[in-house]
C-alpha cells in the first residue's frame, strides 16, 4: 500500500480495557507516520512483546517502539510528569531514541501530588459506592480542568505562573483535605508515587514550594518535547497517515460506560479524536478491540458474566495478588467445576493482572450485549484478541441475553420488570447489577492456535464461536490475535 493510500486509523477498546490495544497499535504503527494518544493518564497501561523483550508503558504511545515514527501525547491526556520521566528512562536504557520523535501537547492536563492524594484518600474513605480507582489522580485532575482551576503542561515552562496556579489550586484542596484523618493523609503522602514524603507539610499537608521545585525540574527536562500538537496534527491531516491510540475501554467511558463505575474521560472514538485536536471525519478506520471468548474487568462495578460472581469481585477487589493466587490456587485448571476456580484458571492462562496496578482482573464470559452497545459508539469493525487463551477448554459460553432480577424500574419510556428477558445492555449500574446472563453453549477446541496465520487453519469449533459472536453482537471480526507477539495475527 502506498503511503498516501494508508488510511488514518483509530484503535479503541470495546470492553473495560486491557484487551491488548498496545499490540494492535504496534502492528498498525508499521504503516503509520504518526501515533497519537488523546485520553486517560497513567491509569492506563499497555504491554508490548517483541521477541523476548517486553515493554510496559502507561503514558508513552505504543508506537515509540517503531523507529522513525512520531508519537504524540495529546491535549486530552492528564499527564503525571513523574511517570513520564520514568518511562523516558526506560526508553533511554533500552537504547530507543525518543527526543526527536515524542511530542507533548502544551495544553495537556497536569497531574499534581494533590490529585493523587485526593484520589486515594477519598476512595479509601468511601463507606459505600467505592469506584475502585487506580489512585493515579485521574479523576481529580479532570475535575480541576472542568472547574477551571487546573494546570497544563505549558505551566511547567513558566516558574511564576506555575507557583501562582499551584497556590490557588492548593487553597481549594486544603478545604477538602481538612475533612479527612490527618494520619491517613500522612501515610498516603509517604507513598513512592508521592515522592516518599517529599511533598508533605505538617500544617497544610502539601508543601507548595517542594511541589514547585520538583515540577520545574520536570519542566526543564520535558521542555524540548512540549509544543502545540493540535496545530501540528491538523496541519498534517491528508499528508501523513495518523494512528490514534485509545486508552481504557468504551464501557469505562464517562459518557457511554457503566456509570458511575467508569473513568473520568470519554474512552470512545469521539473522546479520542477530540483529545488530539482532530475531528471524527479525519479518521477513515475505527478498530474496536475485544477479548473473546472471555473478557475482563478491573475495579468495582457490575459484571454480569463474571466467573464466580460476587465471590470473584470480592477476591479481586480486596488485596489479592498474582503470587497469592498461584500459591493458594495452584490446583485450578479448565477442568475446575467451581466457577471461581475456573475464572482463576482463565486468569492464569491469560496472565490477567493489571499493567498499571498489578491487580487481578475479574474474568467472565464474553458479553455480546455489551459488545453491541460499544459498536453504537465506535462502529462494527473489531479485532478479537486473546483467542488462544481458552484453547483446551471443553465448553465455551457466550452471553446473548439477560434475565432482569431487580426491582421494577423505569428506564426512559420503558419499564423493567423482575423476571423479564433483556436483549440489549443498559449501561447503568443500578440496572446492570441485577442482570443475570443467559448463555449459549459451544464446544471448545483443543488445538494450539498460536502458530496459525490463516483463517482456514483455525479449528472449526473456534470459527463457529467467532461467527456466533459476530452475529449476536453485530460486529465484523476482521482481524484475530492468537498470541502476544506482533506476528501472531490472522487477517480475514
């Protein structure tokens, strides 16, 4: 394909994130000139496997691994400069040149120590309705932006303005922090993500002078990368191929997701395009990423098809670790009849632990109603990932409907009744938590598919499952991922 014929593409998640966007972005980046990210912050994470090498990034676009590609962190990102500088060190130690290939939007939102503190103290103190955030300051940073008291990356370049804006921001925060236990705040402030006490003040909790000094140092290091990326991208549309890299998943979108258990940005195509300064018609191809035939969720919130149900949610949300699981559940396998243990076996097989938090991801069967919901936001073209994980599983389940077991409730002009069968997903946690999955069962496949590269090579059982997912969810599964490496792809 000639360079001028390569379409502008976007890669977004159709579920709750962690579907393998990093690998797909890396694959598409071979043909792109520019890779840009436009939403989220260090609460996102992607893992890229290249041979024996593994790279985990939370802010730097996955395209940085490809030589000669320009990578952009756009205006819609909330950026923690400490995390970014750590990732730049990873690139430097790996011998990957980035200084001429990485651009930071001058109007990207700045994550500050007070954001991390408020994120952690508010979620840990919540008596009811914990959201289960990553504690990376994402929500408070976006809240400051919409409250018009936020700081931007460009403020790092202006010492006087930085200090003035920090003082104003901290005055607002101090009123909130007075409501919490000072000892809890002190403990949080000594976390490594908050400089191990570097920013702690006995009287005001946060030391504005220490924060100013540290952030000016970040600004000095990042200054050569900071520019007007919105203008840059608008100028090159139509002349260079652009690849947009999404963060998290559509079901976590603050606008379209399973509210209120969502993130604080729009993870769909609209939010992604806006977050880099472009328009939706600038993008010719939108690719939604979906795990199949299982899916995962991190954090709190309803998950109708979760293997093990409430037991799994409690286990994953209360301090369980990979090491703990492997010691306590070393006996589990796909033969396990206990649903919780089966879900843990899936987690082992798929290495389903958060790249950002290390938390075990909750596992469940693929939900075609939620997948269909995501297509209304992003379009029907999807890439199915993790298809290799359930090789050897005797029976595969696909959720194609719900039984609503909650109280009678109005949903717009409709009324939902207990015992009713639902054929569409309602992205509201008060409704979704009462939805019990109705499954279609399929025989699994026994072959190892990781070495297959053509559709005709796949086991007939897997082909049947893929066709069923396409039909029930109204999607076109045009690309299939059968392993973590960039070469393990099947194009239909």
